[in-house]
């Protein structure tokens, strides 16, 4: 095939791609959700899907694909056609933590996905049982160093954000705590309120009701700045632990190879959708920070998460088969 024929074929392919992108979407879009119905990721995905359906003029259907810490949905999305009709509501853990934790995983978060936009973020807050005789992070560090392994923390399971947040705290302070993993967040919070464990590094949206009820005491917030919901609560940096930050985010990605015009349209639609009252006000009241990013900004967020949690996971030696 001579050079002129190759150029002609390339032009034809480019033209077809451009026409398809301009007509997008011409059929329903499915958004794979890696966690069960009713959870934080599912709530976010369904609120976003409803807004995108209106903005794009086609149904965006949330479809739960549960299992393996989100890996089942991620692997299905990675194997899907890169045409903009299969999206994944992913999390920072799926993108940056799971490939480090799981020994058997068949997707690469950087190579197999095209970022579209982050949608919400939430940070961990350190909550303790009121019987623990501390009122600050410095008090807790002193108490923990005096009796290594005596004080316990609950988590929603090995490798979860609540587990890793606590492990990062120990790594940075030298404090040794006893890990009590649960099958999910609610059981750990029930036992914390009952005094069966001393503390939990819980995400703010699920911690707020317990804090406001007085059943637990909050010591510090893991975000880069204070939360409007608990404006009096200092960040870990303000409380004396500079460099500590524990935040999770949810966002939308598509399989690698999705045409740039489609990615751009989806990113613009998400930027418009997060400004709606049903997403901004509803999720904001729960303790989530609602915002959007460009694909490039989301890509940078993924790359920033990987070395941060890699250090923690390697130091602790966590591995999930």
C-alpha cells in the first residue's frame, strides 16, 4: 500500500470517529458501580446518572457489579469497548490501592482507563470512645507510646480506607495500636459506641451522626482543610501531625481508547451535573466535598495516590489473595 492510500485510510478513520463522537450518545450508557446499592459510591453514581441522563439526552443506567473490593467492576469496564457507552464509577482505592493490595488483578489503573472527572471526595476523621482519657492528637500519641499495643482501633476490613488511615497514623507517629477488622463500617462504629474498641478512623459522612450524638469524640480531620460540617474540628496538620492526610474520592473513568471528543463531552457534562442541587446540596450535607476535574487533573490525582499508599502498604506488609 503506497503512502497516499495510507493517508486516505487515516483520513477516513478520523472522519468516522469525528462523526460518531458528534452523534454521541445515540443509545443508553451504562455506568458500572463496584459496590452494593445504598452505599456511598452507589448513591453518588445514581445521583450523577440521573443528571447525566437529562444533560446528554440518553439514559445513563447505574449497574452494580459487586465484589473483590471493586475489582470485578473495574475489570469488566477495562475489557469493554472504548466507545463511551460503558463507564465506571471508580474510587481512589480501586485506582491506587487495589493494584498494590491484591496479588491477582487483571487491570492497570493507569494504562487501562481514561480519566473523565472526579465527582466527590471525603476524608477520614479520627473518632474515639469518650472513656479514652485524651482530648487531642498529642495526648493520643503520648498515651499510645506509653502502652504499645494496648489501645485498639476498628476498621471496615483489611485494606480499606479506615484501615490504611490508621496504619498511616501509626507509621508517622510510631504509635502501636491493635487492629480489629470488621466486615464493613457499621459494625466497627457500633462497637466503638459501645466501648469495645477505642477508636476508628472513619469517613466523615458516617462519623458525623455519632459525633453530634455525643457517643464518640472527634480529635482531628484528615482533609487538607477543615470541614464546614465540623468547623471547630482541627485538621491533623493543625493538631500537630504535619503531612497527614487521608481522603478518598469517587470519579468516572472510561476504557482506554475512548475518543477524546467523547471524553471531553462527558467531562463537561459532569462539571455541569455536580452543580445541580440533587448532587451538590444532597451529598454536601452528608459530608462530601462535591466538585469536578478535567481528565488531566484526575489523572494527576491517581498518580499522586499511588506512591502515598504504596509506602503505607509496604511498611505494613498487607497483601490480599
